[in-house]
C-alpha cells in the first residue's frame, strides 16, 4: 500500500492522473495523525477479514470489464468476472476458460464499437 501526501513530486506521466492528500484538504497533512488513522482503519479491517474481499469486489472498477492481462510469459484477453476468496482476480478468457491472475498487468479495454 502507498499513499501520496504531496503532489509536487509526481513524474510528468502521472501528474495529471495521480492524486495526493494535499489536493484534497485545506490544511497540510500531519503524517503521524494520518498514520494513526490509517492503522486504526486497518485494524478494523483485520477484525473483519472475511468481509475484505467482498468490499474490494463491490468497489472494483475492473470486475465486469473487458481486460487484457499481460504476464511475463503470456498475454490474454477476457472479462474480469470475480475475485477468489484470497482476493485474486478471475478472468474468463475468450475461449470460455477461467484464469486466476495472482500478479501481472491488467489493462481495461474499450468496448468494441
């Protein structure tokens, strides 16, 4: 996990799409306060681990979308259909088979016109 606190150090290719705490508040962010709040929130999630994957799936911008998965030795297209109990992405490939993606680049594809 990572959290950008200041937006003045973004590389040029991320400057227009990345965000940081200093873009969303009127006052500077106190790093200690932020860390404490984040750890408390994380502790709450750790007490409810069974709900974490369901919560992530409900907020996912990827599930239900057509994607291209780029792995070190393989690439394929399909639809991101669900997440496993462990939180891995499941992609239903164009041939109908499912593939569990544990690591790789997942690229959202535009709908065919």
